[in-house]
C-alpha cells in the first residue's frame, strides 16, 4: 500500500464532493412516490355525498393482518349514509397492524376503499393509529408528491 | 266430404241436445244401458282398449290402456275426472260438445266410471266457461232426476254421481296433476310424477283423467262396437277427431273428420274455405300452440298422429291455427311466448325463468333490439328447459318458439337486421294478460 | 340447515348401483341425493329438505343423468334402484346444473355485499361450485320494493326469492300454521301470508334457517355481522326443559343470534327451534342484567369487585349459624353439585334444596321406560296427559304433529285447552281429577305408544301418576316427562330434592340463605317465601338478573347466564347435554361454577378441581345417575343419564285436595309470557301478559265482564288480573297465567305447586 493508492482514494472522495448529493432533505423535502404506491387508506363518497362503503366487510375477510373492523347498520330515510341498504356505522383500520397489501382495495365491490400515496402516519401512541371512519373519509393532511409512472 | 259426425252427435241430429229427451231420441244412453246390462267391467275396459281410442287432450295416450292401469284391489275409492279445462290456444272443440251435447259427456264419464269401478266423477271445467258450466249443471240435474246418475244408475246396481267443479282460469290446470291439485282445493301446480294419477290421483286415490272429447267418444264405441271404431283411420290413429280451425281461414270452426283420411291442405282449403283472395298459406300450428310450427311444405301431410309426428310436429289437441302470408311469424311467436310466460305456474325453475327469458328475447327482436346471437341463445335456453321441467307446459311450450326460429329463420334474421317487426294493423292487437 | 337426510350406509337391505363410475351401495328407498352425499358426492339442491316431507322437485337443481332414462332426472325424488347407472358429473348433468343456476340467477339481484346471507348462502356457494360464472341475460331484472316485514322478526326480500317453497312447506306441513303461501304465478310469484297479516306463530323463525337465499332474514340480526366476523358455538337453548340444541353466533363478546345447528340433533329438536329459543338471546343484555357485584352494609349499597364480593359472601357464610341453600331451576349440574359439596364440607349441616316440584309421587311413572323426543315420530299412538306442550315444551308440538301426519293417533287429556288438542281426540278433565279421566280413557290398539305427561299436573295428583304408570307398563309403552324446569332433571340426578328450607326459614331455623340462580319471590309460593325470607338474617345471591331476592340480599354476585358458561343441563327426557359459552360474561360477572369454587376456597374447603369439566367429572363419580358421563362422552349431541332418578327423601307430595275455597285454580303458561320473552326486544310485539280466563258462564255467575279486572285470593296470597271470558275454557275452574314477570299469580300458589282454590271478586 503506497502513496499511489491513497491518492486514488482521495480522488474518489473529491469527485464525489463535486457531485449533487443522492440524499434528500426529508422532511423538508419528500420523495415523490409512484402512482401505484400503496400508502394510507382513503374511504370515498359518491358525488351526492353518500358513502360508497355499504359495510359489507369483504375487506375484513380479505385482510391478512386482521386490522379492519366494520360494524354495519341499516340506512333509514332519516339517516341515509350510503347508497345501499346498509352502511358502515363503524369503520376502523388499525394502522399499527396494517401491512399495506392492498387486498382490501381489491376485495371492495364498490371501490369504496383505496390505498393512496401518503405514508406519513407516525403517532406518539398506539391508540392514535386506530383510524376511524371520519379520518379515513377525510383527505390526508400531509399530501405526498407523485411522480409519473415511468422514471 | 270427409266430415263424419260421430262424436258431434248434435250435428248428426241437426239439433242442440241439451234436453235429455232430445238426447235419448238421438240414441243417447243406449250405450250405457248396453254396458250395464250386457257387459261386465273388464269387458268395458277391453272395448276401450280395442277401439284404439287415444286421449284427445293433446298427449294422445291410449285411453283404454290408461283405464286398465287403475288398480282393482285398492282400498281407496276410484274416481273419473273429466278434464274440461280446454285452455290450449286455438282449441274450442270441447266447448261445443258441452254446450250442445252435454249428456253424451255425462254418459261417457258414467261409462268410464263403470269400467274402472269408480264411485264418483268430476268435471273440472275452466272458469271462463260459465255458460257451458250452467248447461252441464242443468244436464247433471236432469240425468239425476231420470236416474242416469245417483244410486243405481239406469236401474242397475252401479252407484255413480258426477260433480261439476269450476276452475279459476289457469292454463296449467289443464295439466292433469295440477288439475287434481286444484280440484282438491290447493294451488294449481303440477305434482311430481311418479306416482301417476292412475295409482295415486285425486285424494291419493286411483283416478282416471280424460279429456271431454275422449270421454264423449265412449258412448259411440260401446254402441257401435270397438271394431267399428277401430276400423276408421289407421292402426295407431283410430276413429274420428274434432278439429278446431282458426286463424286466417275463411270458415273457421269445429270439424269432425276421420283420422288419416284428410290432409292438412284439404282441411285448410276445402273444409275451412282457404284464405282471403291473394293470400297464401304461410304457417300452421296443427295441434294447438304447443307444437312445432309447420310451413307450406307440410300441407300434404295426412292428419293423424303418426303422420304429424313424421312431419316434425304433433296432432296435439287438433286446435289448428293457420296463418296466411299477411302476418308476421316473428310477432306471432312472441305472442305465443307471452302466453307461456303468463301461464307458467312458477313451480319449477327452468319453466318459470326460461319462459320469461324467451319472451324478453323475442320482445327485443320485435322491438328492433335483437342480436344475431339471440337465435342461438333461444336454442340453448330451450335445450336447457326441455326434459328438465316438472310438467309438459315448458316441455312443449318452447316448441312453437324453437321451431319458428328454425323453420322461419329468415324472418327472424330479417327482423334483427331491419330494426324489428313493424306494428300490425290495429285489428290484430290482442290484449296481453299479466 | 340439514339439507341432506342422514343415511346409514351399513343398514340392512343395501342396493348396489353405479355412481360416477364407482360401484356403490345404499339402503333401498334412499333418495339418490342423500345416498350420493353420504358417499361423498354432492348433488346440489335448493328445494329439497327431507325434514319438510316428500320432495317436490321444484328447483330442478339436482338434475343428474341416469342411464336409460330420457332427459335428466331429479336426484331428490329418485330412490336408488339396483344397478342404476348415475352420473352427476357428465357433460349433460353439468349442463343441467349450469342451466338451472343460470335460470335462478336471471332474476336474482347480485346484492350479496349488502345481503345478510352473503358468505353463508347456499345459492352463492353452489353458484361458485356448479354455476356458469357468467350470465347471458342482458335484460333488466325483476324488481320489488324491499325489504318487507313478514313479521316483526322476519324481513322478506322478494327479489332474492328463488321460489323453492321451503318456507311455505314449513308453514303448511311442519308447523301447520297454514300462514305462508305463494301468491301470483310464474316469474311474478311471491311469498306472503294468506291473510296479508304478519306471520305470527311459535316457530316462525325456522323459515330464516331453511331459506337457501337471503329472501327471509332475521330482523334482530339484520346487518349485525358477516359470517367471517363471528364464531359459532353449539349449545343448548336453555329456556325450556326440552334441551333443544342450538348454535350461538358470537360477535365481539355478544350473542349475535341463535340458530339451529347445521347438523341437527334428530333425537331432540330435529333442527327446528321455537321463536323463544331463537329470539330470547336479546335478553342476555337486558337492563335488569346484573353486571356489578353489590354489597349492602347497614342499608348502604356499594358496588364491589368480584373478589371482594366473594370475600364478603365467605365472611357472612363463615360466621357460623344455620345456612340454607336454594338452587334454582336454571342452575347447571356443576353448580348444583358444587353447592351440594359446599353444604357437605365447608358449610357442614347446611340445608340444601332445589326450587321445583317435589314429585315423590312421580317415581312410578318416571321409572317406566323413557323415550326421546325423536321417538314420537314413529309412534302409533301419542297420549298427552296434562300440561300445555305448545307453550311449555314447544318443540314437542312439531314432533306430535309429525307423528299425526305419519298416521299416529293423538289423544290429549287435561284440564286446560291447548294447541295440540285439535290435532287429535281431546278429553277434558276436571281440575284435580286427572286420575278419573285417565281411568276412563279408551286407548286404541297401537304398535307403539308414547305417553307424554306433565310434571306439574301429575305431581299434584300422585294417584293419577300411578294410574298412568300402570297404563304405560301394561301396554309396553314408553313415556316422556313434560318437565317444568329447565334443568329439573339434572338437579334431580344429583339427588337434590325440593326440601324443607322454606319450612325451616319460616320457623326461624335459618340464619343465612344462599340462593343460586334461584328467585323464590317470583315463583310458586312467592307469598310464603316472602314471609319466610323476612326471618332470615342474611341473604347471599348468585344470580344473573336483578330480582326481589337480589334487591333484598346482603351480597349479590352476578353470574354468567347459560349463554356464557360451560355446564351440563339434563333435558326432561334424561339427556345430558353441554352448554358452551357463546358469549362473554360482563366484566363484573363470572360463571356460577367459578364463583362457587372460589367461595369454597375462601371457606377453607377447596375442591380439587378448577374447571367445569373436572367439576362435572367429580359429580359423575359421586352420583350414580351420572355414572360414566364426562364432557367427552356427552359430546356434541348429548348422552342419556341413568334412568334412576332418585328423589331426596325430604321431598314431599303435594296435598291431594286443593286448599281454600272457591274455584279450582288451573295455571297456564304462554310461550312468550315468561321473563325470557319479556326481556327480549325481538319478541316485544308477540309477548303476552297475565290474565284470568273464565268460561262466560262463570263470568256471569261472578258478575265479572270480559276485559274487567278481578282480584284472586287463595290461602297463600292474592293478585289482580285482567279477565278474559272464553267459551273454549270449561266452567268450574279459573285459568290464570303464571310465569309473567311482575304479575304475581305465583303468590296464589303453594311452594310445591300443589292445587289451590281461589276466590274471585271484582277489586
């Protein structure tokens, strides 16, 4: 090992110093995700404001992590929540257990649940990771940039 | 002229025979007297067997054989049931019999009752035949007063009475087991067979069920002899048959002809007077509507059971509906499909859903929304109904549809390709039930 | 859903035939579908349901190919024939199944995601297995407004109906209530009641179980859970003495519904439940359920933990003094046995008894050969003595009706009119004169006779019981006891008599009273018990529901209900069957056996076991009637206890002559007139109250009009009831409804349910 080798090493170092850094200044800057990135769930409503979810629990059946809980109830003329006969009175996802496999989205016969691109879901307590229906119906407060499909 | 009035005795007599004395003057009740005094039961059944008389309601099952199926050692009483639920489209031969010659039917039922040792006969008459029911009621009362019904019929030791029962107007109640259900006061729907009515029919008792015309032919067979009756027609189609002819012919009506002696062409053109000037024969449903439709190539077919089967159709109830070339076969087929959809009792799945589906498809074709694959779909659906249903309604009800699609395929293709079938003249509008 | 009839492939008279190329055999007369199923070949079905009677061949789902026969044949209506060649999987047979499913789905809405049947739906399952996968139907489907309320508990969705006729046949041919019919015809056919009224009866809920689609669904269960949200547990109904087998559906700790088991117990209920069995579960979370232990101290009530409450109870019991223990009729065998052990060891010398009918005079009839409910089916003659089975042991009604349909003669004898009387020949006996009526019976010859006798009625007339026992013996008949108490037979098997705690308490000889699922203040002799309990210094209650007794107890320990505990009930026919927990007890409650074991530990006499199973094994080892039984032997379908049912020597007979003056009191009960029915919201629209029924002549004599109120007074107590005048009730007796919470008819009765007379007057 001689001086020659040392110089080679320093050369690499200097070369890198001149390059643009590969790291990103998260959280000030966020990496754009692919459109098909499976992040936080979202429940959807129809244009008329009725929930698409009818509380059929097929997502529960499909969920390999057993992290969804649905308790259904019947729509009444006074309280019409979804377009079907039934709606989800309780719709909870335990994000601490979710593995973001997207099976719930595949299982849903009404396109009521989708996996969106947001991935920032850290909380200080486990209880806060229990997402309720209201949380899932609302747009995520921390949107994520999405990049085009082909890099 | 091939007309031969054997069953239509009122025509031979030239008068309406609704009075017992008139009927007796015309030779009525001689057969019953002969049977009661000179023949025992087995001889009577044997006479029916030898006559070769086939059931005139549509199925054409030999009447004598049916009578011989009635068990003799049953602990339950036997019954004769007359199927007067004449509902097959284009068929109105029994109506005239009951209207103008009711005693002959009563005599026939009594003869059948004597032959099988029955205790009672029932006439199940369709609800719409209100006038005919009144005539039969009056005739039963007269016969009772004169001793031809009740304790010791005609002075013999044979006790027999007849009850008239009016249906409520359902095609399905012409099916023998549905008729029995209705007669028992239940919902008119076919029963699972076996057991057949001869073994377990009305009130689970041995029961002989025959059509009005079949039973009305019995007095003549006893009176003139089974051999005389069998000498008419062919070996398998003996005797005379009542034909109801309707449709675009000039002289629609009932005609009694000897089986096999007449061709369809003679029936349509000679007996029924042919069509309006300038019109040609287009199609005929010879045996009521539940048969394959025939085109002009079948005009020279002799009218008997075997020849009609050979021609790809059947004699059925001989309610012959004829169309000339002024109408639309496609629309006529839709009308028939509507009929079967409306009359399906709904008990078994293929009939309930299949008849509805067929009607919907034909309606689309008529409305100009047909697709070429619909013709194959019709074939496929019909194939999934025939032989898989509970009774004959759908088994035979798909025949006019499938046969029309096969025989008159061009008409259907034309309707699909040219935006449907134009609406006919208002005079042809027929109200559709249901 | 039973679906296929059980087939004994080892029975005599086997017929050999070919099934899908396999040489097989099945007993002659077996329907092809059943034989095939038993042989491992599933032929799909919808309308076929062997429990509904002869097949009707309506749905055509079971089409199979049989060599030599035209078209396809329905396997449900074709008995196996020697050497027949059957194919269920040939192309033509598959086309048949495919075609029928395509037709069925033509008008079937694909609303499976909102349908309660989704996930446990025969139509769904069979479409997956045998169906086409896609439809060629492009037209609009049939539409009806939905859902309709067929009754307060059954929702009807006519769009989903596939016209299989199962519900209609159940109503017409099994329950024979003749209410459900098919209206209209063809594709417009729909299920409805004949009158257009609600479908009411004692067995309506069964149509929910047998519906092969989601056309008839349970309203109380509506949208409660999907099949993958729940666990199902086989258990026992627990609301009458028949031992009806049920399945409990558990979601998130609660009983979500009660259904018949998928594999019925043919010896008991045959898969049919009464609406009480099916819908009473809602009462499990009724407002009067005890959910927290209570300790009363100097008039102050405070909630306590279970541990503290058991400690407090042990403290009171351990103070010494004379202890009495009352075991209620819904206590399990384990609870009864543990109470006995307490009385034998830690509380040596304590008096212990069950609350119930003494019935020493019933030994003669009880020792006659027993029959199971399933044996009624094949009986040639069914004799019902006393009682009112349709209201008290409901499921018996369906068995008797079935026997009648199969040709059995039915004879009823008894003082009160009931729904099974019109089924056969009814003999009306005078109150308290059953013996005379039995002696006058003219029973026809029959190959097999089954006598059903009412425990309460015959206990009050020991000579009638004796006469009946002789008839049973002489004819070589068998007998079924129409038991009054849920687990009366189980407690008797332990040797628990209906003893003398009442007399002792009344005499001031009891200082502390421990009640276990026992509520003497709401049962027969309530008035006498009320007085006697006033003389007891301390009361400890182990109970599931609040009552007058728990209100007056020093320590109240909430117990699990029969929906929430392990245990054994012995049915009135002597069948030991297991309760399995189908729900979680409230946080402040525990199963009675656990509480009693804990109590024994605190009292310094710990039993050598800590589970219900071991407790039962100990009981079985100690009691001859339970010999040879354990949880495994009992299994899913139960096992008979030994026929000997020893009665405690301190059991006393009811007096033969009624006490008091006035009209003899005939007690009646109503299926929906008991506490269980009154607790269930689902049964709110059918529940009934208490009434006094009199013959119009009696009403006139007493000057009491229909609808008026009357005061009834017996030597034991009094109550006020609404009066109904009914000509079908005979003169010379007063008919009053017992069992209705708060009505107080029990106050008129002696504790042993013996006969009394009542004076009736306008209040």
